[in-house]
């Protein structure tokens, strides 16, 4: 299974906890997320599954001022 999941992360879980849970429940080999939410934060977590992890860097644009 390849793709992108939009997951509502509840407070009390880390972003890595959510990825591990999804990996275990859906039996996928590779799971990654666009950015870390603090454990006490609640919100949208963008998760890539298998080949979907390759597009994650393109979903979030970051700008740096030098």
C-alpha cells in the first residue's frame, strides 16, 4: 500500500508513536511524516506510506532567511 494519510494526532502521543502504530496496524514497510508535532500538541499529521514517503518533502515548503 502506497500513499498519503492525513491523521488527526491527539495530545499525549508523539508523531513517531502515530507512525509506529500505523506501520503495525496497516502492515506497511515504510512510514514517515512531514513534520513533528509536540507530544502535548493536537493537530493534522501528514503521513506517507511506502512510495508515498518520497513526495513528503514536496508537500511542505520551508524558507530560511540568511
